């Protein structure tokens, strides 16, 4: 009913709108007044966490994209090698695991069979398993050594939105916590990131207020066959997530690429007026990354692409090459996915609607896949 959907046409729209609160709720009580992380709920003892020599993230679908972003955070803030793999592939290649491996299983439902089987396999190898999950008392947290719950609230739409943002928050918290427990060289940076995280819910709120042009753009592209998504660094998983959303909801051919890989093949796909969404990293900090992506945008535009550029407020360098410009608030590089994903969710939802698709219940998909 309309009431259940909080006045929105679809659960997906309601859940997109709930993201600022979901993000804030997932941070709540986990950072103390001094800016330290208080994750006592992660019942893996600190001495065990200090001994961890490898982190392995397993998940499926959208949660897998959260895992890809976790890798950047874990390796940067803790200097522990981190792998990420689709849960469905994990156990079949006999992965190298042991008591010093920390396996992080990310799942909104806590019932995804592929992820559960990966968890069981990891525990059989003596590894410690931490679940990041949105559903209290579900199977994956019950079978894990510890759980960090995301507090997104129930997610009804099949395509994951608010659960994804809270999975990212949980991944950042775990990475920062590992850094804190192990006393890495990034002490100052960790403090700064914790402060930035505290303001991120407001940034998500601001993005949501500027989505009308994104909806209009989506409607204008309803007759297109293909949309490509490009990103670098954490923008790469964001691009993959943007493409996944479009497949799931709009049933369109959509692909995400690492922008630097473009010249090694995918650039051949570009045809006149083909929409290409580019997620641009902040020009501050890692400016090399930014310069590279600006030339990627020029390259695709020279070949006829219609560029849809998602860039930080104040980033003027992209303006001459953007056929459509979507602004997002400035954030530290690693946190950008929390704001950059939101326009892609809105874009896919609006395109699905324009194409007459069922937004909350896309064809052939299930909210939780309990078979392998
Ligand atoms: C299904 C859903 C996806 C979801 C994936 C993982 O395929 O359609 O939206 O990302 O499962 O779900 P989980 O509950 O494990 O996060």
C-alpha cells in the first residue's frame, strides 16, 4: 500500500530516501566522544585481530561491490593484504586460508546460499569470520564468529540501495577498527576519516535534494540500448554498481569498467551518442587519478560518447567535457562511493519506470537467493 511505501510510488524510492538515516543509524554508538571506534560487538578478540595476516571479503551482487570498496579501505588503513571474491567462486578454487585469515562476509539478508557456503568453508579452515549483515538473527551471522549489523532497517525492493550504503559504512568501520587495534601508521588519518564519516549522512541528504535533473536525464535516455560506466580506484566498483542497477531494473545492456582499461578494449564499443557515465574522483588529494580520468573523458567524447559526469562540487576541470554534469559533495577519496552511488540508484530507478518496468520486483530476480 501507499502507506507502507511512506508516500512513495515504490519501496525502492522510499529506501533511497531513507539512506541518510540508514547511514547515521549504522554509525550510531560506534564512535565515542574522543573519536575512537567502539566496536565491542565484534567479538573477535583484539589479540586475534592483531595477528591477522590477510583479509578476505566474500559477498554476492551489490554486497560484492561493497566488498570491492572494502579492499581499498582495509589495505590503505591497515596495510593488511585484502582479497575480495564473489562468494559463489570462493570455495571452489581451494583458497589459501588459515587461523590468521579474517574472512568478512557481507550480506543484506544473511541468507544468501553462496555466501553462507563460503562462510562455512572459511570456518572449516580455521579462519575467523565476521559477518556484515542487515537481518538480525539470520543464518550467516549465526554461523559466523562475530557480526557487525548494518542498521538500514528492512529493505523490501529487490535491488539493494540503503543496505549497500550501510554495508559501506560497516566496511569502513571494520577497516578503521582494524587500524585502531593494530596501531597503524595512519593514526592521524583515521581520526580525520572518523570525523568525515560523522558528517557523511548530511552529504547523502544533500545529494538526494539535487536529483531532479538526474531523473529528467534518465527519462531522456529511455530508448537507448546500452549505457557504459567508468571509474577509477573506488569509483570502479561504483561504476560496476551503477551498471548492475541498470541491468536489474531497466533490463538494459550496461557495463562498468575501470577507466584505464578502456583503451585496452572497451573503447571499441563506443558509438555516436552512446551514454557513458563517468565517476570522477576528487581533484584534491589523489590528483593524479583525477587528471587521468579527465583525459579518459576527453577520449570517449572525441569518439562520440555522450558523457554523463559525476564530479565533486567545485571540480571545474571536467566542465568542458561533460555533456551532463551531476554534482556530489566533496568527500575524502575513500568515502566518495557513499555519495557517488546515490545518483546511479536514482538514474536506474527512473529509467526502469520510463521503460514501464516493475521497479520493486524486477523479472527473474529474487531478493534473497537461497540456492547455490
Ligand atoms: C540477490 C539480490 C541482490 C543482492 C544479492 C546478495 O541476488 O537480487 O540485490 O545484492 O542477492 O544479497 P545479500 O542478501 O546476500 O546481500
